[in-house]
């Protein structure tokens, strides 16, 4: 099991596009319900900084998100949308309460 946090800051004129692409990913996840992944996206109060929190639970360690066409579309040109590029941090859980429960 691996938990990842991705943070990036968008150019103001690209926020709406980014949110549309993120929503498409969640629509696909809701429709296909892949196992082995838990995923959430948050926007900071500045309206430009986004955080993606993912827990990859697939026994193989493969990320089911990477197989989704909508996720591929989201990640394909993310650098063009960013004022600060994505930074990925692998997290080690110290404690949690009901964060990743269905």
C-alpha cells in the first residue's frame, strides 16, 4: 500500500479547465469503481493550489488511475496549466481516523 500527496499551483486562467479534467476523472471512477485505489482532490483557499491524495492498495502496486483515459487526459498537459509544477510526496501514515474508509 502506498499513499501519495501531489501538490501544484495553477495559472489563474487554467483553473476552470483543470477542474473540468479532474471532475471527468471522478466521473469515470464513480462509473467504473476500480479496486485498489482511493482518491481525493482538494483546492486550497487561494483557488489556485490543488492537492491530490491517493492511496494505492493494489497488491501489484500498480496505480489503477494510470489506466483511465480521463486521468491520462488530465496529466497529459498539466505542466502547461501550472505556475508551480506538481510535486509528489510519498506519505507514511502515522495515524488516521475514517479517512480512507468507504
